[in-house]
């Protein structure tokens, strides 16, 4: 039984490690943003489209069909009688579209944030409701990693408990970690404006 639990523990850890590294790097980037070059590369272009369009999703689909570099999820749609503004987003890249209904001209501003910007956005990306299949796959992988981390904790506790010679030091370390976590939670709850 111990060998099976140990192998599962190793499997969970091996699968989770790349995700934990990514989340760790992006957390450092968010905490110490001055250490990283985060200015996105920006370029703008105009795209002639049919005038008078009213459906933001159809407009976004036409833009993506015409320009293969524009891909992603349609967000932040704002419409009025003269224009449609929307964003087409993938982690690290944002295409801001400003469509003029009278002329049919779409101004497309693309901002590419690079690897660190992409990691930052992946860190915040959540849920299964996103349109791109790749982002649904990412959400599924993150859900598996979340479960694997919980199972890694359970298997780790089992392996530790079965080794009698290490129980005392394990209890001390476990106690210190629990007290530290509770202290941090208490300090965060008390921090305020």
C-alpha cells in the first residue's frame, strides 16, 4: 500500500510542478512588477468592413476571418447608434476594436504583453465558460492540478504518519505551519483601510 501511495504522490507532484512554477513566477511578477519589463508591443491598423453592422459577435467573427492574427474571446462589448467597441482577448494579447457603423471602418489596436504578460493573465484566467477551446483546456488542467494538490497533501500525510520515527518532527512542523497560516490569515483579516 505504501508504494502505491508513494507513486501516486509522485505522479500528482510531477503533474502539478509546471503549473506551480508558472503560478509562482507570475505571483513574483505581480508582487514585484518593477523587476520585469511589462510594456506591451502595440500596433494599430484599419480594416474596411461592411457599413451598418449591428451585431458585435458577427463583427468580431468577420475580423477574425479576415485576419488570422486576431483570435480570442470577445469581451467588453459596447454599442451605440454610431459605433461598436469590443475586445478580442487571449492571455497576453488584447485586440481593441472600434468599428464605425457609418463608414464600415474598424480600427484594430493590438497589444501583445509578451511571456510575463501572458503568465500574468493565465494566473487570473478562471472558469470553463470561455470561448476558445485552448482556454477551456487550461481551465480543465487547472482543476485537475487543484485536485492533485489536495490529493498530494493527503498522500503526504499518509506517508508521514506511517513512518513512526518521523512522527514527532512531523507534528512539530505541521503545528508550526498551521500556526503560521492562521497568523497570516488573522493579519490579513485585520488589515484594512
